[in-house]
């Protein structure tokens, strides 16, 4: 069987054990909770195989938070669903490794995964109705989830459900337990989903665009609620968002995805302060609320995202990158790591002079090696 991906070097997100996180908390001092190594996911489609995720690697210690960002279609959901083993169906192939608390999940039996789901790893999806059953009362759904994993009597489960609703700030919890999902607002439903997700005190919570479907006024409340429970319970969390502003203040580490790959990773503050990948820098310039003075112009990233199934010989971002030189078109950038444990896939990282020289040469020619127009105005504006 043909391999889906090339073997990669160190997993993105890795920090040596003796290092501390930017906030001073010790990190990586015990065995990491989650280690993803060279993970690839391929879908069989009528149009041929779609390699939606390639060379993905990450390390997540207990109690830490990882943000996963990238444009639509970059593979964020495929990454978290592959980690959670939710894409197990005919026509889906994985390669690589997902080790959770030392246990390989890619080869675990379905029975074993059912024990792990909910109990040790829980997930909050974009649409609460993916989790909630429309025809069952909220109380039944929470107590079912509790009793599946914990030895509780019906009364104990009911009491625990009530306290869970209180903990996610649902008013009149006793009344709400008797209601059906359609009797609640979207924000309230997502709080219920969070209550179900944390019911069994999982070690890892995967939140995939948990607020994208919600009214803008309740988005921050729901995100704050997630962060509160994450830190209070010491859970590790992976927070997926297309919006850098959402993850910037809520995560310790960041993984930036483009066209099915993690292209940059590292401590969130370091990545946002000084991105190494031109793609990360472009994402930042197109994000409304990260480090922007009022009135600052936002910029779109030129061109279209590269579909993950498209084969290219060089860097997958080269066609949209104003720094691109010939090498970016001919040679795939290997995964590189900085001494501080940051990872990136770029021939011309932005902390070096080579990137500035390449940009100056492209400016002089008026276009990149990939044919993207570059003008003085674009560069001054930061486009
Ligand atoms: N079931 C599937 N069959 C075939 N291809 C798929 C399937 N699911 C995902 N893909 C491919 O994987 C790509 C990445 O999808 P994914 O949902 O992970 O993107 P995303 O980054 O989460 O986007 P969004 O922010 O819009 O949710 C898709 O563009 C598509 O090409």
C-alpha cells in the first residue's frame, strides 16, 4: 500500500522537558497527554483520493491548551476528527500515530474508543444539534452521558446534571432539565453541550469552532465558559477556529494549518508576536482584532487557498506568497525547528534576512517566482 505521507522530523509543538511556558508554568515536565506523529488522512472520493491531512505532528501536555487556526478547508476539522478517531468509515485511511496517555488510538478497537469518548476525551462541535438529540429532554441526555461512564444511581445522576447546568451558568436549571433542545437558544444549547462534554471530567476536550454558529453577542461568553472549565479542571484543550482573535488569548500553543498541513507552531504569544511563516503573517494581517489599532486596514490574502488534494512540488503556500522564489516552487520546505521549540515549514522564515532579500528582488521584478504581482503599495500596506 502506498504511503500517504513522508516521514517528518520532530513533532510540531514539541518543547524540551526542562523548558517553561511563556506564562512561567512548567510545561512538558511529565509525559505528554497527547502525541500526534506524522498523521495523514486520506478520503476515497469518486474524483480520486483526497489527502486532506499530511505530516501532522503535535505534542500536548496535560492541562495545556492548543489553538488550531487556518482558513476554511485547511484541514482543521479533519485533524481533530482524526485525533478523536471519528472518521473511521469505509473510504477513510489514516497513517501515522495518535498516542493518548501512552495508548495508540489509531489501532484501538471501537469498543475501546467508546470507553474513551466522553470519559477521557470529549468534543464540542460547531453545531450543538450534532450532539443533542432533538426528541429527548435535556435532563435525559445529560444523565445518560453520566451513567454510561460513571456508576451513578438515577437520583445521583439527576443531581449531578443539575449541578452541571449551574456550572455552565444556565438559569433555572431544574426547569431546563425538563425541556427539549428546540426550546432553547443556540447559546444555551451550546452550554448544554459543554455540560455534557465536561460531565465525566475528561482529560482532553476538543472544541471545533464551538462558537461559529452562535450569535456574536454570546460567542465570547461561551468561549470564556470553556476556558474557565478548562483551567478549573486542568483539562487539556484543543480549540479550533478560523479566527486568530478567538485563540490568541485563550491558548498556550498555536498550530497554524494551510492546505492540509500544520505549517507553523509554537507558543501562541511568540507565534503571534513574530510569525515565521509568511502565511501566518498574512492571516494576522487579515484578522480584525489581534493587535490592531482602531482604523487599521485589514488585508485579504491574495489568491485562493490550495485544495489539500492538489499536488505541488514545492511549498503549498508559494502561489500566494509575496516572498516566493524559485526554490519555493521546486522543493517542499522540510519541517524546521527553532532552538526555542517553534516549528515551521518555510524556506524563507521571516526572522532571517533571506526573506527580506527575496521580497526586495520580487518587488524589483514586480512579481514572485510563482507569478504573483508584488507592488510597493502592497508591501507598504502589508498586503
Ligand atoms: N468526507 C470527506 N471527503 C472528501 N474530502 C474531504 C472530506 N472531509 C474533508 N475533506 C477535504 O478536507 C478538506 C479540509 O476539510 P476541513 O473540514 O478539515 O477544513 P476546515 O479547515 O475545518 O474548514 P472549515 O473552517 O471551513 O470548517 C476539505 O476542503 C476537503 O477537501
